């Protein structure tokens, strides 16, 4: 099992601190990698008591305060990627398709470069 580091950046140069997620597979489609990232963000939000604003890849819309639906949040993120709301870089290579398989050797860094505000995806 390897650790994948996720890093969020913006085109204005802002960067969030990286965080790690354990991934057992050596290859994974981008769609599944995004899904796992989002599910982890939602789980951590709920573990904090779901209080306060949700901080994740995309901000949820039309939700009950505090609770976030991971399936709906995943769909928002996938739509945002398809609409060029963010780019995904694995190492120094851009991944362009949701079904593209990504090699995930130990120590892989995945950068999500946000291009536009992602309110509701």
C-alpha cells in the first residue's frame, strides 16, 4: 500500500498544504482517484462533527448545514473536472481524461490546479 499526496493550488499561486491518502492499488483511473479524495474529505468533515464550512475540492450546493453527501460531492467534482474547473497533474504530467489510468508508485504527488471558483462544481 502506498501513500498518495494531494496538493491543491490555484492559478493565482495559492497552495494548500498537502495531505496523504493510502491507496492500495498501483494503477487507478482518475475518476476513482477523485472519488476517493472526495469521500476522504467528506469523512474528515463529518468526523469533526460536520460543523462549519466544508473545505474540499468543490463546495457543495443545496445541502443541509453541516452534512455533506459524498456521492453528490463526487458528481460535482467530476462535472467540475469535465468543465475545466481544475487540472490534475500527477508528478509533472497532466491527466486529461477521467478514465485515464494513473500509475501510483510510492510517493506519488497529485496536484489539483483550480482554474475557476468551484462553487457547486
